């Protein structure tokens, strides 16, 4: 077979690898709305959300597929414009809040502070002539963090994802949304 023909055949095969199924880039995502006073919240488990809010499969991967991911992406969506004091308060909350995942009830497959996901993308102190006179309006604050290794969720594997904070969520976060994505590849065997 000539090289041009084999390259053409590879293009025609798409994401299928013979009979071993389809492998494609994928992201499991879930959205929560933050509320004043929250300290702990479970995510990736509410089947009552719309597809724009979540594509979770109810805390387990469906039969006939598995999912592997190696990064977490997050988007912080403020409900309204924030002042400097608001962002300081939110950053303090995100610094104490931890994103934790358990697979099949084994403790802490990963755990890290939410602020680590946002890093330098999160608005920090803006100085002005008078403290608190700056208003920052950002419709979406993105962030991402690689994991220390590949996490594979096999078919029917149970998992639990939660956010825990030692500090109650401040009034500044009330109504803001937090979207969490597990970024990787899903393989369907059917």
C-alpha cells in the first residue's frame, strides 16, 4: 500500500479503532449555583439539571463505555458586577474550598483548592484612589489544572465529587455559578 493511500484510509476510519469502539474527546461537566453560607456541596449527581447545566450520568459511567481524564477546567460566572471587596471575599472563600473526588468510596482520588484551578485568571486586588471604588465586570472567569496522572472511570464505576470549605460562602458569591469540567476522552464500546 502506498503512503498516500494508508493516510487516506486513516482519515476515513474516524475515531473508531477496528472493533474496539469509538474514542473521542469528551468533557463531563456540572454546574452549581453558590449560595451564602454554603460550606459543602455535592456535584455531578443531580439528574434533574438541563443539558446546559450538566451531562453527568448520575454518579457512574454508563455500561459499555469508560472515561479517562487528566485535567479539571472550571468557570466562575459572577451573577453581577463585583467590587474589589467582593473579589477579595470570593478569593478567600475559593482559597478555603477544596474540590474532592472519590472513586468507589476510596478516599481522595484527588483533592485541591478551587483557587488553584483559577490561578492568575482570577481577578485580584485592584487599587484605586479610595478603597473599594473599583468595580470589575467579568462575565466568565476561566481556569484549568492538570491532574497528577490519568484517572480512568470504567463502566458502572461509582464516584463522588464534592466541594468542601472550612469557611462559609460569603454574601458576595450568592447567585454566582461554578462550572466544573473533567476533560479527557470517552470510549464507547457499543
